[in-house]
C-alpha cells in the first residue's frame, strides 16, 4: 500500500506561522519535548506542518484539522487531511476528532470538485503496523480522473453466509 508518507512541502509553501499553539507559558528551551497542549511530536512531519514549523501547501486548516497537498501526489490535487493532534489511530481516537477529520475531507472535496472538476474521488486511510513511514493519522483524498494511473487493489472473494452471520452477530452485540 502507498506508504502515504510524504507531507507536502515544496510547492506553494506557505509557512503559516499562526501562533495559536504558542501561547502556553512553558519555557522555550524545552522545544525538543512533546508539546503538552497539542501533543506535537518534534520528529513528526505532520506535527511540524500543523505547527507551522515546516512548509506545506495548505489548502485548509481549522482548530482540529489541517489539509495540505501531498508532496508526492498520485494525481493533481492529491490531498492529505490530518488531525492536529498526534495520534496513530484515526478510527479509534476520540469520536469528535475523527468526525472533524472527515468533516474536513468533505470541505476540501467540495472545493476540489469545483476547481479541478475530477471524475470522482478515492478516499483512503490505513492504520496499524501496515502504515508506512508516517505514524500521524491521516486520510488521503485523491481526485480521480478517467485516465489516471491510480490503482487501489483489493483481492476480492465471495462472502460466505455463515461467516457473514457470525460477523454480524458479533459486531451488532458491540453497537
Ligand atoms: Zn504528528
């Protein structure tokens, strides 16, 4: 799977130095420590972009999320949407945070739809040990065009009814 690794940086780099996270009163010599307010990780590209410490082509940002062009796009307009909080598990983090990320996916997709006029979108996220080099949770929003070379491969098989019943019963019990 795509290692999803790269934050953008090269194009249009508006190093937004918004100081909303800088107001805390901790001593400034400890800048290699974890930011206790935002959980920002000094060695995480996405945290650095979120903090404005690393340039990125930022399309959108708000209090909880940031959206920027992937530095190694699969297609034009390939966007990464990430929570500002450093967390490895997007789908298992606080429900409000997860919802905020997907709200931003919707916001940016709507804008990309009217600007790039793609034929559609692919949206994907991978978590756990299969993830590539970036462990800061993120979603890829990939505009799709008829002649693009994006391949998202799933080895499909038939759904077995007994297995389906077992999964439905087990999952519904948790919901
Ligand atoms: Zn991070």
